[in-house]
C-alpha cells in the first residue's frame, strides 16, 4: 500500500476541523486561507481523499457498530448488555452502538462532502481538472455507498449533501428522507463515479471504475429487489449484472486467490478487495479491533474479550463438512492454526483447553463450543508488530470483496425468478464453491444463493443486507421465517450446547459429550428467540432525535419530483 497513513496526517488536520463530536451535522469554521495554501499540489489533494478510506474516519462505524449487524441475523452468539440487544432483536433508541453507527457513517459522509464542496473548489497550483474530477468521483462513490448502507439500516434518514451549506442556513433540524430518495441519491453518486473514475489506479486501495461498478451493482440488486417503489426491476437487474460482470472480467480470477489468508495483514488490498477500510497499528480507532473483540483468550491476543462470543449453531450447521472456508471462519475442536501463538508452535483449538492435570482450564468453553477465526490475526509478536495492543490491528476491514461481486452477479441474472441455471451465472457461482472445495451444481435457487453468501461472507456484516433484500422481494413473513428458523437449518438462535452428565477432563473435548438444546425445558438458557418485523429497522438514535425533532416526523421526499432512477449506461 502506498503510504496512505503517511499522507493522512495533514489531511486529517484540515478535514478533522470540520467535525464536531456533538452533532452529526455540525462543522466548525475552517481557516480558508490555510486550506487554499495547502491544496496546491496533486499530492495534497490525494492526502485529503485518502482520509475517506482510513479506519480513523470510519472508526465509530467499524469499532462500535458494524459487526453487530451479524448478531441480528444469527451469525454471532452474544447476549451481553447493549450488544446483546442485537442478538435478541430488541435494541432501543438509547443503544449506544446504534448512535455510534449513525455518527460513524455520517462522519464519512461529512468528509466526502468536504472534498466535494469545500476542498475541490479551492484547489489551485499544479492540481489539474483531471485531479479534481478523480477526487470528486472517489468522494461521491464512497458517499453513495454510505447512503446505501444507511438506507438498509435505518431505511428513512436525512440526506446531507453539503454540510457547510446546511450550517450556513442555520437549519439544524432536518427531517428524514424516504428510503426511495436515498436510493436515488446514492445511485446518482455512483453513476458519477462510474463515469469519471479512471480504469485503474496506482494505489491499490483506491477506487477505480471497475470497483465503482461493483458497488453500483450491489445498490442495483437492492433497488431491484423492491416491488413497492415502481422500479423497472428488469432494467435494474440487467444493469447490475453488467456492472458485476465488468468487474469480474477485469479482475484476477477468484479461484487463484487463497481464502485462508484473505483476512491477514499481509494480504491487505489483494485482488479480492473491492472496497476496504484501511487499517494500521497506530493507536485506538486507527486499526481493526476484531482481534481484540473476538479472540477467545490471551493466548490469541494481547488484549481480548471474545470468550463469550461464537458462531451460532445455525451458522455452524450451514457449512458442508468439506468446506475449506469453515476453519478460517470459525474454530472447532482440533483445528490447528500455525499463524497464531507462534511462540508456542501454533494454536490448536480445543473445546476446553487445559494443561494436563490442571484444575482450572487455560480456556473454557462457551455455549457454542466454538469461537471466531475470521479477522483474528494473533498477538503483536505473531504479526511483526501489526496486530497492535489497543484494538488497532493492521488488517483491513472489507466493505465489499470479489466473492461478493460473483454472487451479486448470480443474483442479478436470477432477477425476479426463484432460481437460475444460466451458464455464466453458474460458472461464477461454482467458482466460489470451487475455491471452497465443494461440489458444483447446475442450478441454484434464491435461498440457496443466500446460504452460499452466508457461508462465504459470515462475520462480514453482509447477512443483514442479504436479509433485507429477501424482505423486499418476498415479504416480512418470509424473512422472519428464514432468520427465526436458522436460515433453513432449523436451528433457532437460542440453540446451544449442553454438557451431558459425567463430562470431566477426560472427555470434555469429545463432541459426543454435549447435546444441542433449544429450550429452557431442556435446560438451555433461552426458549426460541423470535425476531419481529421491527428488528429489521434500527431506530433513530435518541441522542440525535433529541436535538433534531423533525427526525421523529414522517419521512419526506428529498426530491421535489421524485421519479424512477434510470440505470446508467
């Protein structure tokens, strides 16, 4: 990676002065002469656009919100406090993590808006029109993708196009805009990006036209899944398929990329990466916190609090026994990882890990008899100082990767049908499965596609968005049946392992010493946990609505004459 973090500092000083921690709309005055004297070279402008990829800019979103989306869909088991609200689907407006997610995404949008409205207009010196257009296209692409995520998490939310203009008007009380308006705004941003980005970019982490088309494909299939907005769904699906195929055909083949190393520091910005939050071991919020948040014990991380977290039984049951992705997604008894605990010769996962003859285990079991592996890179010593010691590992966080593009193409080709056997779609569907070491079917149904996406993209906060598309095309009842019944596995999220009578140190690492239970009558912790329709839409954070009362009102169209967004050529 081309020293994004070396160029980041001056840009953060300038752009950081735009943000206030107290209000998602607020910006503080900026010394314009200082800005004008700074933005006189292409390197200075690039330092500004680098901030919209940096973990520091995305910190509230990725540190405190993003991975919780996996809990609502039953990928992660965890029941503690406000994080546990996501597992039970009963989060409230005062949930601190919802507030962090809201602030996090709007913070990225603020930076994008600053590039578009405050920085590019004052560029001078040796900065060319082509440099400006590239900066605008990158900023609008990421802004559009942020609004896509906002539309899927909150559905109706404010569109903030120009923070400076909003503050100048003195109107801080903004209403929510409709989800349909947000889609249209996001599509306009991504259309601009596709039309103006370069075919390739020397900085592998930056967007180019190929990557922007992949992002637009994801928005396209989301809009096309709606039967309630009057869209030309066939046209949207067709355009999404064209976008995804363009990205696929102009990127290294998925089957030549090793899944096992995708989430390691050394594989940052590989051909698999379409858009990723750029991380570094530079302190809290500058890096990836998942090694800390998800690691089972201090055998795996310098600091950790992931002992109580694990993959739900329904997720575990979704994997074929021959699926090569499984052990690099979550750990099961007997799995060996040479890249973890290197000083001890590697790490072998045991349900209960104890030294021979010891009364107290080194690592105790959790209710899932399993822990996460994806994104966990080990101690600082295991990575040559790149794991960090304060939640700042240097492995990037994917927002979209190539396998997602392959499966998005299949979904776009399938369109409004319930299945497809299209040869090209099946070619790319089966390349995902081929890399996983699985059989290659001749057709796939929509629900089978969702199952494949869940296995490929578990713990990457994609299942929330997949479930939303299922809702849009098939209705709330179908989506609730899907998640409450364990995504077709039959295992509700309450299901857990219970130790049988007579389990001791001699047999505690034998799977037959445990049984699966799904009710308190069986001595489980919970009866079936049934999500409701309200679980699929996050409430507006109370901290925001209290200062902007209009957010509590009915959503309004952002456009005076909203119409169907035409798929871009």
